[in-house]
C-alpha cells in the first residue's frame, strides 16, 4: 500500500509575536508514479486501486478514465457507475473521520461500532454496477442493476439520517444560518453534533485559521503543463505565486452556512468540519443524479490529464502513452497542495498559541485532521 504520510516537526517560538518553526517531511504518491514508466497501461490501471488504501476507488477512477480516453474506450455510462462507487468511498471517509475525531477527543471508542455497515458501501455499489467485474480495469464490463443501486442509495440515506444528521439529508442541507445550525446541534444526539459541542466547550472551534485561496476553476491543461514543465511544481504547487487550498472547505467556501460560520468562528476547525458535513449530506442526491465525477482533458493523441474531487481535495492523474506503454505518469494529490513548506497547513501551525508542548501537539493534530480527513501523519514538538 502507498498513501501519503507526513512527518511534522514543530519548534515552538518563545515569543508570542513570532511564528513557530514548522518543517514537513512527506512521502507522497507522486513518488510512486514515476515507477510506472515502461509498463503496459492495462497493468498500471489494475495496480493503482490496490496500491492505495485511502481513496483507492478515486485513484483507480482517475487512472482508468485518462487511459480509456487515450485508447478511445471511454464510455459515459461506465463512468457514471464508477462515480457511484467513488461517492460511496467519499461518504465512508467522511463518516470514519468524524467517528475517529470523536473517539480521539471524546474518548469514546464504542462509537466506532456504528461504522460497520459503512465499510461495505464501496463493495456493495461495485456489485450493483459491475457485478463480479473489477470496476476500475480498462474496458470493464458494466452490469448495472437499477433496483439494487436504488436500494443501496436508500441504505446510505437511512444511515445518514439515523447516525449523522438526525433528520433527512434533504432537510439538513437547507440550513443557512448559525442559528439554524446551533438549533440542530442542541436537538441532535448524533456524534457529529456532539463533536461540535465538544469543540465549542473546549474553545478549539477557531483553531487553524488561514487565508484561503481555493483551488477552483483552474483549467486542467494548465496543471498538466505545470506538472511536466516545472520539476519543482509537484513538490510545492502554487498558482500565480499564491498558495492554493483544496478540499471540502475550498469547495463549500461560498455556501451560506459556511459564510455564516466563518463570520462567527473564522475558517478554523469547526468551519472545516461543517463543510465536510455539507458534502456528506449531498451524497445521496448526487448518487441519484448519477453524476460523472472524473473529468479528463486530452492534451494530445498520446497524453491526457484526469481530475476528480475526492474527500481530501482535488486529485490529478497525468498520463503519456506510446501505444499502450506508459512513457510518463504523474499524480498530483490533494496533500501536495495542502502540505508543503508554504502551505495552509504550515501557516495554520505557525499561528498556534505558545503553550506547553503537549497542548501544541494536540492542537496541531486537530488542525491537520480538519484540513485533510485522510492523511497519515505524526507530529513532533521539540
């Protein structure tokens, strides 16, 4: 398995008006992609969903969509079916991270028991759309069972109603004000509502505020040329010399509820958690619309770039072929945008109040989990 892992060293400043010294060491999937050169693209697309334990469906979808476009094997219905599997994966990641955060902050490990049905969603949607065929293999054979898909979507919606929102998702998404949100928080006994209460009680709701420049509206061909023309870009991606953020908050930055919460609490931990809840609440309706999530831009006859919004943020796969042989392959993951020496993660950690080492460590961990719900990391305070 190959997933992003980040080692974060914080050297606290002894003066309140000076930022902490924050240093990152990262192990990124981009480092793996270079090993695909010379391989047959069919073999690569088979490997990728197995290599990544987190967002494996999203990684596989990006890879196969780019390949099928170049090989003229793309099929809109197949792409829509794959999107259902990726949405099931996103829902799982959002729910798991909420439960883990509650277990971490609330010391309630028993809460994780409610997660058991969610672990099967990706497999169940794959069975409902591709039967026994591997969904992210080239030219995968579609076996779309409409009735079974409908049942699986209803199961997701029922779970979210009972365990997350304490009401139908289509009602929850109508909230636009802080008053609406806090009324929901007070009447709901679900873990996400209790987590919000805990953040407010511990006065950690505003941790991790930064200046946000969302990674939105950037043409994929621009990213393709930056990846291949600027060798430093994947290590420290910027646009117009500005640090960009990707993820739920960047996508929901103009949502009325996020705007209201940001005015009250800034764009810190609480606002980031709620942005993820908004995206989670929309998943059943997105499943019913059968959206086509992955977008592929063909750069030339033998090169393409695919992009997909994952739970963590925007994912890119850039591919060059000669026949069916890979001549170049690059992955630009959400963590490469959010975790580099001048990223939003570093800026957030630099601004932590100077306290004791243990408090700094716990608050740093909370901020990182809020920025990226899936990244593996270790924080060391010196």
